[in-house]
C-alpha cells in the first residue's frame, strides 16, 4: 500500500474513482460522436470556457472579495461559507438547465424527449434554490447556537 501511494500519490480508492470517471467520460464522448452532435458540443464547450474565464470568474471573484470584507465574514463560524455553497449549487444548476429554465429551444426539446417544454423547470430551480439556502440558514443557526452555548465570541 505504501509503495502504491508513493508511486501514485494517493490511495487505490482514488485511482479506482479516477478510472471510473474516465470510463464515464469516454462513454459520453462516444455517445456524442454517435449522435452526430460533436460540433455543437465542441462549440458549446468553447463558449462556456470563454464565458466562464472572461466574464463569470472575474464577477464571482469580485463578489467574493467584497463579501470577505463584510463584518463577521472571517470570524468563527464563518457565515460566508453558508452563502457560498448554496450560491454555487444554484449557479451550477442554472448553468446546466439554462435552456430548460428559460424555455429556449422548445422544438429541439420536443424532438429529443417527445414532450412539450413547460415552465416546470423554472419553478423547480427556484424551489431547489430556496431549499438549499433554507438548509444553509438552518445549519448556520445551529452553528451559531452551539458557539453561543460554548461561550464563544461571535462577531455581529
């Protein structure tokens, strides 16, 4: 085990997980090329990379820097993490399901699924986003109550 960890840099479970990820990725690539939509997928990836690196990353980095300067952001428990995680979950869901949430491409959706596009995705995204933020708020409240009981100092 030590020789494997020394050679690979992590345990065998990590290596198996990585092999499984490569297998799923390979299967997805094969399916995309069989489907005939490889050009569309490559263009989508290129646009996503450019949009993230040129627009989104500077925006959410600047927002995070501003939030770090707010009172209590660096004190224990760090409330900022209870905002970051739900915001990331909500943002990733928005990016992944953007066409369905904003009803873009109903003809292609009907061709792919055989169903009509309804606005149920917007409602579901809003409900899940609200739920994730609610869970984060409850967890933050529990952390604050535990810190208060333990006599810890809390920043306002």
